[in-house]
C-alpha cells in the first residue's frame, strides 16, 4: 500500500524565516494541527487538504528543481508519514528543514533534517504543550524559534534560553516578533541591550507579499 499524506499546498517561493531566509525554497505544507496558537497565520491548514502519495509529492517538488525544501504545516509531525517523507527528501539530495511546534517528539526525524522547533511562549496560549524533552535532542543542525508577543514573553524566552543553554545546543536561536503585537525595532533593542546570543528574525514573506498564501 502506498504511503499518503494530506497536503494543503506545495509551492515555490523565498524562505521567509530561519537560517536560510531569502533563499528559493519549495514548501510542502501538511494539513492538520493539534495546537491553536492565538497568532496562527496558517489556520487554513487546520483541515481540508488533498491526499497525495509520497511519490506524487516528490514528483511535484522535483518539478521546481530546488536546493532547499521546507516541510511545514499545520503541524507536520501530526501525520505519521511525515517521517518517511522527510527521509525521502533527504535521499533525493535536498537540503531539508522541518518547521514543528515542538509539541510532538522530534527524535524520529532523519538526522540530516534541520529541525526548526518553535518553543511556545505564554503569549501563544499554547505554552503548556511544549515537549521540553525535545530540547535534550537538539544538535547544531537544529534551530529553536521563539515568537515574542510581549515584553513578558521576551523575559520568559530569555529565561529558557539561559536555563536550557539553547545557544549551545542548537545551531541557531531565533527571536521573532509576533506580527502586529511587538514591533521588530523594540525586540531588536531588547536583544542588543541584553547582548543575547540569538538572531532577530522578521518574516520576510510578510514584508514582501503581505503574507499571501502560496507566496
């Protein structure tokens, strides 16, 4: 029996976030998510989508001749066949990243994948879902992201950065201002004042295209 996944969209654009920001990337957006973050900008991926076989997904990705592929959601790991999809993309020679909420176990993910783990702040309304055991599994290939909704969120993120030594465990720690909740310049000032070992991340796709789906 062929493996299938439920897919919301596959599209080619510039990466708007993470260490490969600005680079042409194919995005494979899986359908479904067990979380309901208050700032979510992809609620359209909570349901619906179309079933696609693993072979069909790989063929669609190959059509764009990319170097970089990002598997995102929703929450990709909510679909068990995400794991073989990630492995197949790596075997095809792509540089693969996975955007995950951090609420599910990341240990089964192929070690060639850069796991972008979103550690949910209290302002997300989903911080209770953080699977902190994931932090013990981080490597230099991985990235940890905090979406900052307020000064309290920033302080919370700093405390977790220090407590779990995230800048030593992961290759990148990303602090991102929640759209329309925290000004990027304010977050930049806080990071500079505290001289944090983190990267300020703004969402390039929102600056360029006002966050239109499929761009």
